[in-house]
């Protein structure tokens, strides 16, 4: 009886934590993210990462990007885009090419790098990604990082 109770409690806790993690959506297709950001009138956060090899990227994820404070801030302010450059994790060619193109466009030379952009349609109907600023890992945890991010996106208003 006790074993069944513990299994039930574990299942409930696991499903609750799974729900919390599903609320934050990281897009890998920049065009879909642009459509969403334009529709919702939000800025975009482009996270250039080496998810399976970059220690500072993993630390940024743990200390900031996977926190409740970041989740609330991100849902209110930005559309999230992960631009990954893995060494061991397989990645389809379309995603790899898109990520390399954006890496060159924003002149990313190290990881982690986070660029904030504003997608804007021009007179020809094409979308420009207007750079607002960038950051990397900021010591001091989520609150310090979010203060830097707020400064960047609020300068554009």
C-alpha cells in the first residue's frame, strides 16, 4: 500500500515539473519565431550555444535560463530561439545551415552569446532583424542577468 502511494506521489510531482518545463518554448526555426514575434509584437532572444560541449553555456542554462524568474520574464518579453552548435548531438542540415548563417550575420565568435533583436518588415515585405544588443554569461545569477537583458530590450522602446 505504501509503495503504491509513493509511486502515485512521484508520478504527480513528475507531471507537475514536466508541465512547468513545457511552458517555456525554445524555437529552433528562426522563421517560425519571427512570425510569432511579429504577431505578438515581441522582441526575439537568440541564444547561440554549444549545448553538449560549452561549459559556460550549460552554466547559463542552469543559473538563468532554466529558472522560474527567467521563465516569467521571457514569457512576458521575448520569443526564444536556440541556435545550437553541438559537437556530439545530431542536427539536421537545414538547422545547421540556418544557425551558421545567423552566426555569421551577428559575428558570433564565442559561446554563450545572446543577441536581442527586433523583427521588422521592410517596404518590400522582407523581414529585417534589427540588433538591440547582446550579452553572454553574467555573474550573479538570474536577477543580474535579467537586469542586463531588461536594459538591452528597453533601450529600443
